[in-house]
């Protein structure tokens, strides 16, 4: 995992999404479904208790520069590390990163890494309060798939090994704890 995450970024705040405070209107990450999720579905899904989202902004400017969203999920024990299989339960509780995105003009400056590291720290806190054995996400498949895959691999994510979801990657919470303490 890169030690330096956001060296070239302006002074940033990452705060829980608040539709009164965060201006989503100009946000575009270059991947339409994620932009639509942020602008059209997020508020409803938060109200329904399906996700929680965190937003990066620069000091004194409400424009959304990047965000991530988390939800609870279960994955089949057979697809994870051996200790999951030994537990004798069919499903393992994990935390799912539903989306991560950075505004196009801000990409490549370390903000995406900073957001995922922030998500990992938050997930560690959640895993202190309830069972969550890993963080899981689906790497979007399009022309940039390889770059995206490398981005998550550098952060410690590995394929889950689910043949029905070959783009699904995970990092065991123990590895997150060992890396971020
Ligand atoms: C993927 C993404 C979150 C990375 O954020 P970022 O701030 O650009 O990332 P960082 O600066 O911390 O790290 C750079 C790495 O991110 C990845 N990356 C950067 N731009 C990318 C893009 N447009 N598409 C896919 N991956 C990208 C690359 O691995 C890059 O490393 P490289 O330059 O050596 O190839 C961001 O590019 C983005 O929002 N892309 C569009 C939406 C998306 O793909 N979300 C992820 C869904 S699984």
C-alpha cells in the first residue's frame, strides 16, 4: 500500500454526506453510472438505510471532489480464505464498498487512494462493533479495467475467487488492521 497518499492535494475534508452541504451538480468521474448513483440514487438509498457515503471537499468549497459509499454484505464462505471455510457457516459478513470515485480533473493526484484508505480505517472501526471479516468491492469493467484493477491491487485487495463475480476483490480485515493499525 502506498505510504504517501495525498501529498499533492489541497486541504481536504472527508465528511458524511449531507445534501444541504455538498454540491454534487458539477461532479463527473467519467463513468456515468457512478455519477448517476451520486446524483440520483444516493439520497434515497441513504434514507432506506442501504448505504452510507463520505464526501471529499476542499476547504471553503462545497463542490464534491470525490466520494465513497459503504454497505453491509455477505459473501459465500467457500470463496474466501481457508479460515472462513473452517468456520462451518455458509455466509461471511463483510463490508462492501459500493462506489469510489474522484472528479475527473482531480484524478491521478492521490485522492482516490486517500478515499480508499479512509474507507479502510472507517471499516476497521465498524469491525470493532460488529462482525465484518473483510472489505469487498466489484472492480468496474470497461476500457480502464486493468488500471482500476491495479489501483485496488496496490491497496492490498485480491480476487475473492467467486466465479459468478470475477471482478470481485477483497481484503481481509486482519490485513487492513496489520497495515493501518
Ligand atoms: C479509480 C479512481 C477512484 C482512482 O482515483 P485517483 O484519484 O485517480 O487515484 P490515485 O491518484 O490515488 O491513484 C492513481 C491510480 O488510480 C487509477 N486510475 C487513475 N485514473 C483512472 C481512471 N480514469 N480509470 C481507472 N483507474 C484510474 C490508476 O491505477 C492510477 O495509477 P496509474 O496512474 O499508475 O495508472 C478514479 O480514477 C475514478 O474515479 N475513476 C472513475 C470511476 C471509477 O472507476 N471508480 C472505481 C470503481 S471500481
